């Protein structure tokens, strides 16, 4: 089998290489960029070390580029298309999502580049690498990267070419390997990585056997899912056992454990700060504020979630609010999937209030809305006071109308006005395409200017909370529901408020970055004084909460639940209810973390959930569980020394494209 695309080969030959510098470094990636290497450099220990370090840089691709969120978060139940429709084809599944769509090519290319680098390393390390102390580790890293990237390819495209030898010249003839063959390669590579990688990394950010175990568990679970039901019958039971086995290794034998508070994961206070070294994190793409090694864009994930706030009176763009690309609009499902009274993850995932940072332009009371005559023509709020408030209420709330919210000081955005009926399509209240509840998990207050796109926080690729949910799902798929409960409960126990924890606190990019150049920081409302929680939930309480348990007593609690959308999803059997529940729990825990489309695709729930929970996504059952094979690839390849004709290209393409 031969690979593939001229662009791929040329990118491989131009791949960036690094070498380990001497002395103490915060991260092994914070090193000087060297000139491009030639192939002879990969016949030395130093050159191979540099090649492997360069491969780690490719993990950043998942946070640098538009394709990262477009192919994972768009077109799902969690997010709708926001006010900027630049990448709308991924959210609507419209006709412009086709083989010419840029991001379809970008994912393809950005996976094959590190695959070829890994192939070079695996071919050369046995012969040319002389440091016996790290030889196995370097081989393990190369196997992991190759397996990790083929896993991404099979999840997105299904059948893809498998290339296991280095490619140094343009090769134009190849075969697409079946998903079954690709999964076999993924599991073989990750298994090799597991056997070769150390338990403890030599430097922060390097791979360990526990990362391999996590992704092995995930690959086995995915292969046992509904998308592959036409061929996975012979391996399904064994795959579920392996998913449980490797997941339990991570949970029971590794140093990785859940952070004490869900907030700790997202409370980003400084580059390379405490939240980036939590034991919960199994693998992360390493970013920092080292300009020399930031890469082309830095971590840009923070850009795509914020709704627009800068053009409201009394506001201007600032670092805490973020730069609003307004691509991913939070859906009604994303709001309703949480128990917003007891599940702290909601309030630690979304931003509900903004503070005035331009008091000279604050709106003033008029005679028809002022609470008292003496307030007419005075500012509605001062610098540092709440200027924007999002109310996340439910249908049936009679407190708000389009008229009476004008009598409130902040700019008010209310999810349901009085009389609005329950809907999952967004046609209620005054939320809109550019004004919606912003997910704040990835907010980055470390940027050096309001327009700066270069984020510095690490990009999490695996954490142990997901490992718990992988094991739970595998057990549930076996019908062993009671055995799944402790793994679900571990995650839900952490999600519940702790005794004495202030329910109204939320995360908006880290309290260290509640900064503002217009109003002195001392003027700000304190971190714990937000009251949106109580107002949104129609609660009078304003004091610290007493924790309410969110753990499940038994599987019966899952099957008898009334808040898991079983009715609209037509989930009748215990197995259908369990799958719906685990997908909902994955949303609550992993919202926006670049895996939702792949979850809905592999479980074949994408179409149903889009029909129910999306306001415009229209995926097709016989088409949109896979992405289009890039047209540039199809146009470049040959068979028997000639380009493919139209029929042969169509035969190479995924169905429906």
C-alpha cells in the first residue's frame, strides 16, 4: 500500500524538527526552533530525539486550527451555529460540506504528517538510536502517535490508507484499508506503546503507558459501538472486556485521579500554573507563553465559544470577556442536560454575567423604566458592577417579559419569557445567534492583548473522568448495569456541590484574570457574589449551599429517571436508556471537549439527536456518519500509472458525497 497526496509528502519533508536543549526547562517543548533537517539527521540519536519532540508539537494542531472544533463540536446536540457562520456547513450539513471543504482536507493532512514522522522514527530508532536508556520510550512515543492519529482518521473518515513505512518521495498509488483493518492497526500501535512507555514521564507533557491505556480503552469501546455493527460482532464482547481492563488500569494503578473540584480543571490562573499539572490530566498538548515556541497560532480554542458583548452600552472588548468569534452557540440541550440546582458543572462550565468595563458609556435610566424619579438620566450600573446577565430559566417561568426586563439595570437576556412553551429549538426568550450563554471552559486571560488570538493554556486531550465513563459505558453495554454505577458515581460525586461551597461562583477563565484596564480591580464584584444561580433557578437562597448528593443508588435510578430525554429520544429498553444516559453524562462532564460528533457518530445517534435538539442541523442517515474524502487527494492519486477517472474517484469516496 502506498500513500497518497503530494501535499502530505511535501509537508512531511518540510516538517519542523526540534532538539532538546540543555538546562532546566518548564516543558521539553520550550526549546529553540532549528533549521529544517535532512533525512540523514534521522540517522543519529540527537536527530531522532528532535524528530520525536517535533511529533509532540503536532498534538497542538487539535487546538490551533478551525478544523479542531468544526469537525467535533459543530452539528451536534451541544452546539448550534452562532452569529458568525463562516463554518456553517459543519453545523448544518449543507451542500457546501463536501470533498472540497477545507477542513476535511486539513484533518486528513494534519494526521498523516505525524504518522509519517512516526514511521521514520520506528524505521530508524532500532538501527541508529544509541541511548539504550530512552530507546524503548522513543519507540513507544512513535507507536502512540501513529496509533493516535490513525484513530482520529478512522473516526472521521472510516476507511483510510494505512502507511507503515517512511515516505520520502511522492507516491501516488494506494488502497484504502477498511475500518476494521484501521482499528487493528490503532490497537496494535497503542498496545506497543503501552508495553514500551514508562509509568512516569521524564518531563511534564511526555507520554506514559497510562495515556496509551486510556486510548486503548477508548479504541476498544469505539470499535464495539453501533457504527461498526455490520462487522464487529466477532470482537464486540472481547473489546468491551478490554475497554474495561485498560480503563481500570488507569483508574486503579496509575497516579491519575479526579481533581477535587471540577472548577480546578478550568480555573486557569497562569501559563504552566496549578490547573495544568493536575493528576486528572492524562495527556495535554503543551502550550506556554514562550513566544519562540508558540507555533503558528497558539491555543485558539478560546475564540470560538464567546457570544458578543463588546457592542452593548457600558461594555468594550476586554481580556476576561474574550475575543468573540461567536462560532459555537450553546444549544438548549446543553443547558437542559444539567440539573442546574445541584450539578456544579453547569455553573463551572458557562459564563452568566459580565461586569461593566466602560462606565462612561453605560446606559441611563429613562422616565418609563427608572425605579424612582431621581434615577432618571443616571447610569444603570457603574464600572465593575454587573452589566450583562443571562438568565437560564425553564419554560413556565412567569417572571420575565420583553417589557419588564427593561426595568432591570443590566442588559438582560432571558431564556424563556412568560408564556413561552418548552422547546429545544431556540425560538423563545431573547437569546439569539450572537447573544447566548457562553461556555467558559477554555477562556484564556493570559493573552497579552484583547485582540490577541494566541492562547497559552494547555489543551487537554485525555483526563481520567472520561476513563471512568469509558469503563461505565463498556459495563453497561455488557448489561452489567450495577457494576457501572460506581464509575458513574465517581464522576457525579465530584460534580455535586461540596458542603459550604458557594453555589453562585462560576469560572470565567480564572479569577487571576478578572482584570480590567478601565476600572481598578478592587472595584469588581467579588468572585462569590454572583446571584444568577439563584435567580435562574427561582431560589431565594443567597447563602452558601449545603451539598446535595448526585450519586445513583442503583441502575434503577437511571431507568426511572424523568430528566434524561428518554421520552423525546424514544428510549424504551434499559439498553436504550443506559446509552442515552451515558451520552448525557458525557455531555455534562465533557461539554465542548472536541469529541461530541465522534461520540454521536459511533453510537449512530447523530441523526436522531440532531433532529430533536438542533435548530438547523440536518444530517442524513446514509451519509453524515463519515466525513468526505478530500478532493485534492482523489485528484492526485493514480492507478496503474494513470489518474483515477470519475467513476473510480466516486468509488473511493464515502457514500453520499
